[in-house]
C-alpha cells in the first residue's frame, strides 16, 4: 500500500514536470540575446533597440591580376570605425584564402589542385606606423591582431596591408575557371564582425557561409590589355578602359530593355575591345555592402541590359552576363536576370532591388555575392534560370539584411529557397513547381528517418554537418511557406517587409525575425515558431476518425511528427461526389497533437484522405479513413 502511494505521488510529480497537454510558453532565447535585450540593443518586439550599434569600415584596394600567372597581389587601406560602447585593444581579421592551406579545417577532403600556400601578408601598418606581422602556423582563416593602442568607443583606426596569394587551380566559390579566367572572392584581409550579441566573430571558415559588416569599397583591379573585369559596385573607369565602340555599347546597356552584346569572344581575340595599355585599371566603388567579388577573363562574352526595379521612381538596375561563348544557356542570362530582378522587386519580397546592378558570371559554384553571381552552365535552360534566380534572391538575404549566415543559414538559404519556389510558381506554374520543389528540396529530408534529420532548424549551422542542407534550405522554406499559409499573403508580406525595413543594413538574429512577425501580426506565433524551428519535429499528419454529428461530420486529425503543416482534406461521398477542404496550420494552435475539422454536409461520407502538396508527409499509411 505504501509503495502504491509513493508510486502515485511520483506520477503526480512527473506530471508537473512533463505535462501531457500543450502548455503555452515563450520561445527559448539564448543568453547572449537576452543580454542584448537587457542592454537595449535588441527588443522583444523585434525592432532594433534604442542602444543598437554596429561597426563599419572603408576599404580602398588596388589588386593586380596577370593571368595566366596565378599570383594575385594587393595593397589595401582600411579605416575601421568602432561604433560600439566597448574599448577594443585588438582586432580580429579574416584571412579566408587560408582555407586553401594544407591542414586547414574543412568539412570534407579535397584535391591537391585545391591547395595553395594561402594568404601571405608582406607588410602591415597601423595609423601610419609599421608593425610586425607574424604568421601563426596554428591560425587559418581567423587571426587576432594586437594594436599598439586600443580603439576607443567612437574612434577609428587606420590599417594598411600588402599581401598576395595564388589562385587555386580547382575552382569552387572562387579560383581559376580556366588559365585566363579567374573568379576572385574572399580574397582580401578584412576585419571580422564585432557585434552586440557575440563580440568578435572568431569562427574559422570550414566551408559554411559567411558573416560580414556593411562597408564602403573603392577597388581598382589592374589587368593587362584585352582583359575584361566584372565586379561588385559601379564601374567608374569605363571610358578609361574601353575603346569607343564598346564603351557606347556598355553605356547603351544601362538603359536598355533588351540584351546588348557589348563584346564577344571573337572581338576580344581580334583585339581593340580595351585600351591597349600595359595595365588597365577597372575601378569599382560601392557603399554599404558586406563584401566584394570580381571576375576576370580575356575571352568571355559580355552581355548586358537593364530593368526597372522601382516603378514608383523609374529606377533601373543593370544586368550583366560574362561567359564562355559555348555556354548556350548564358546567351539568355541577361533576360533571366532581368525577369528575376523585376519579379523580386515587385512581388516577393516586393522590395525594390537595392543595388545598381547584378552580374552573372560563368564559374560553376552556384554561389552568391553582393551584385555578383557565380553560376555553372546547364544544358537545360530552365535549370539555368532556376539557379540564377535562387542566387539573385540572396541579394535580400543575407546581403541586404546582414545575416550571420555562418550560424543561422536558414535565415538566408531558407528565404532564397522560399523566393525560388514563389518565382518558379509564377514562371512555370504551381503544378510543375510543386513537383520540382518536392523532388529537389523536400524528398531527401522527409524520407530520412535518422535522428539528424529531425534536429531543430534553430541549431547553429556551424555545428551541423549532415543536417545542414535540410535545415538551411528545404525545412526552413517549408516553415516560411507554412506561415504564409497561416497568415495569408497580405499579412505575411506586411510582416516580411516590416522585418526587412527594420533590419536592412543591420545584423538581425532569428529572434528579431520571430518577434517582428509576432509584433506586426498582433498576436503570439510562438506555438508555430517553437514547433517548426525549435523542436525535433517532422511532418507526419494522420486522419484518425470521422464522427457523425448533427450537421455533418467531425474529422479527427493527429499531428504525429510535431510540425504544424497545412493540409487538404479530400472528402469522398457515397454518391461519388468529392470536396476539398484546405486547412491552414491554425488548426494546430490549440492542441499541437490533435485537431478536429468540422464538415457541414447532408451527404454520407465514404472516405477522407489527406493531401499535403509540398509539405510532404513522412508516413502516408495513416492518411486515409474509410467508413465501415
């Protein structure tokens, strides 16, 4: 008897610790974000706090590239501004080219052609005085730099670097495309991000994404005559590097609604496209951007055009394409880019493209950069258009929004995947895009029954390996699209655009995003965010019963996997007629485990089946109920 009482008492206690019904609770917030809220740099409404700050810099560079010599050399001046309330005794630098060094941490193995000796720094000055630089053999892409005097709050420091590295023979996100075609990215020493939540970004680059401050850039790329350069920013020296015929074509393209062929492979081979000088200086300037990248070639075709991206002002943005003439799909790339810029600017996210241009360069990486895309060539032009659209969508996330994509890849890859689906639906139709999205983005996750597949999306991406692709892309996009279904297009867009208005040019965290949606929607959506982004969950819905009621039926559903996904009920009646009832994720708000859908009808129900669309179900064996 005593044992039974103790047993019952334990059950009672455990019931308090592990409740069997859903209990409302706020989202988990890490301690560093809590501290930022307490300091007033962040808020629980999602808006930047009154004490919000971020640092920035001005970069002035001269880069010399002399293909087929693989050596890239540069001189660089950095004015770094400490807008934080903290005194900085030193800086943290990012030397991304050290990713190519033997022994550097990487997520996977690589070939001999990928390896180089990394970044070499020949000289360093601080505030005009030479300081000693010592390479640390234990340091790869992140290096600490002690300063002769600290940088006080509100003050700045002037840095100067002379450096060089060898372009990797094996191209990836950057490298040698062919002996005289190079793509330069992550190529210069830069100051790491110092922010209000984590302090210095000391994470080594191992193959994940990046995190950058918003800076101003003035970059002069020196190349031999006959070479063309495409890159981030406005080309300031077009009259100095292009012969009159080609300069006129370039200038015409800036306001053209059609594709202008500025220069072809044959014209470059014949000479006379560029000014005949030992070195031509292609100078690009940009303001308030997180990075720069450049492509160089002596035989790539150069096409360009433009499109109106802000109908209210008539502002245009240029679209350029650089490619080997044999790449048939790239002959259409300016049109693909124009279509993407116009659609993203006016539909989703419905924010005018923020830059003066974009350039799509044939490299092979399928990778985004501010105002630049490095894409491969595809036999299927539809695939080429799809990939270009995805990479251009990254303009908004992470570049316009300043996301720490190293930790929170779902905040940029998830959104690019969402926009990819939405523009694909507009261009190719919903039926086609649904099938493509299911095959390309959902299948590999929903049919993976491993524990890694169920790791929460909020898990920092730099801690993930096998789950990275699912969490960053498909799962996150499905979550955003499920929220769109829940709120409806108008309110969802209002929430999204408010988030972008609040945080563009800044560094939002996931909590700034979640809280902004709650704030604008006027209600707590924590039940949804928690299930989709914070819990070990997946999509598995079931229909368990259809009970007869006074005015029809009550269809009972169960959420076995834990993700509150939209679902369609296909109702089949004894008379052979059918009916489809769409259910948004709202049906799971009151109870995360079960929901009742009322069906008002005088007909006799024969069966109920669940149709999931892009929110594919992990177990379809429980998706149908039939009358006895």
